[in-house]
């Protein structure tokens, strides 16, 4: 049996019953685009917050319970809404 025969015999390329209908595919793309847009909004929010906080003095950051060494991670964590429903 050749490789060509093997592929078609196993049904690996027969697509009628294994493919999802077009509306489901479009919905899936829509959901992925929405997730991407939300993720971009999170990063834009984090960037704006980081710029504001990075301009503060070390004493002011400490007063707010922040450290310059972990500022980027702390801001990103604060702006991450991926766990929100």
C-alpha cells in the first residue's frame, strides 16, 4: 500500500463528516478576534498605567506598596482581565 492509498484508506483527508459547518467556523473566528481585542486593550491599559507610575519617585512607589524592580509585572497583573468572565 502506498502512502497515498494509506491516507485515503484511513479517511484522514475525507472531510465531509469531520469538518464543522461554516457558521461555527465564523463564530470561532469572531470569538478569537474578540479575545485578541480584549487582550490588546489590557496591554494598552497596562502601558498607560506603567508610564504614569514609572514617572514617580522610588519613595512614592514604596508608599504605594510598589517596587521599581517589579513594577512592570505588578502593573500587567493588575490590568490582566483574562480570568474575568
